[in-house]
C-alpha cells in the first residue's frame, strides 16, 4: 500500500460522521446499502451524507453504483 494513499484514507475517516458511515457500510458487506437507508440509519441530512460520502469516495474507501433510480454504496 502506498503511504500517501494510506494517510489520505486515514484522514478521511478522521471525522466521527465519516467513520460512522464507513463502519455502517463495512457491516453491510459487499452488497452495500442504498443511500436512503444509510441516511435513515444514521439520521443525518441528505446534503451532509452526500458531502461525507464524496470524501470517502475520493479517498477510495467507498464506491457507488446506480441500480435503476437507487444509488448503492
């Protein structure tokens, strides 16, 4: 693993909210979770979730896939 990449990934989960998102997605397993269910489960605003997901995606820790009208993380 690249040291710079590892540092970037660790930095991205340095926020309690992003860590909660990441932990929830890890527990969901390979199938992932729809964004709506993730939002409901964590009880955060859609815009807040979107912001934090973008940071996790940019760090390479989370991926998103569109299935019809649903985004799966």
